[in-house]
């Protein structure tokens, strides 16, 4: 079910308001996180598959390689979450914005 013209107009207005109030947050939200997340999940799953292949083949270096690939995938997922949290506005700045909105 698609959006009506009125709903699209409201969303556009909200996006413009967000971009004018907090350009850093708007830029962070514009970045498409999904492909990076899917890539990290694929790395984790392929690392687990390599670990299992190394165990089945009784070849330890393959298992170690799989572990490292899965570890890199998991760490980059975590770093992406930390990066988004770091760009969130601080409590004091949010309070100032709230006060300015209530004054208008």
C-alpha cells in the first residue's frame, strides 16, 4: 500500500525540518546502512562455515581463518553501532533545542 500525496508531503516537510535543525543527524540517517550490515552478516556466516569446514577437514588453519573472518564481521557490526551512537546529540543540546521550540 503506497502513501497518499498528503502523507508524502508531510514526510518531505519533516525531512526538511530535520535537515535544517540538525544537519549532522540528517547526514548520518541518509547513509544507507543496510548493505554494510548485510555484508557483515555474510562475513560472519561465511566465517562460521569455514570454521565448520576446518573441523570437518581436520585442517586447523582453515578454522582459524574462519574465526578471524567471523570476528572481523562481528567487530565491524559493533563499530557501526558505536559510530551511530556517537553522532547522536548530547542531552544538554537536546534540552536547549526543546527549550527553543517551546519558546516559539
